[in-house]
C-alpha cells in the first residue's frame, strides 16, 4: 500500500522531504521530525479440526465472496498472538489457543497487509458463526476447499492439502 503524508501531524505545517536512512522521507522543518511509514502487520490463523480447516468467506473487498483463513490487522499496541485470538473470535465466534508460529509472509498480492504472521491454533470453545467482515464460516476438508484469496491463505492451505504443513 502506498503511503502519503503532506502535512505534519504535530503542527499542521506542509512537509518537505529529506533523504534519511537510504530514501526520501517526509520531514517537518518546524518540528525537525521525520515521518517514518511503518508496515501494516496482519495475522492469519490456521485451525484444523477433524481433518478440516476453518475458513471464512469475505463479506467485503478485497476478495469479497472468496474464502480465506481468519485474519486481521495487529493493532499498534497489541501482541500478534493476541491479535490472532481476537480476530478468530471476531470472525468466527470461536475461542482459540495459539499453538505455534507457522510462517511470516512479505506482501505478495493485493492483500491490505505488508507483513503477515501465520499461526496454527486450536479451538478451545464456541460454535463457528460468522461475524465482523466474514459473511460465512465453515470447515472444509482437503478435497472440498472453496475458491481462496490472499497469498498466505492460498500458500498454507496448499501445503496442508499436500500434507506438508506441520501444525
Ligand atoms: Zn511539524
């Protein structure tokens, strides 16, 4: 995702540019502050139960109507594991426990995140029910996977289907 900053968030003055840390960055001459853009970090959660994977159907774009693993953005002051548990609860109404870190993906498609951290998790309690930006939620076996969107969901379910994903 591109980043734009035209005005200083501290004083409102129009920003200039300075070459710092290897690239041109927005800079406020009044506050002597450089604007550093941070990557958007998301988490994605792989939950398997009874040889099925938990997927949500996206209610909104990007990828509206397509399916993906439960996922969402990490808030600025939130631990990624906590974000993974929160997003799973928001999208599927399931309480989950994080088991392990599966992968860290750089941006590879039109997904909204710059860095995606993938975890495996186990359902502790609850009945799957769609919430937040999920239209539907369901469990899918290896031979009944629906059309998927976003690189991490596609990559992880592909490994799982091939039997090479260690959860
Ligand atoms: Zn300023």
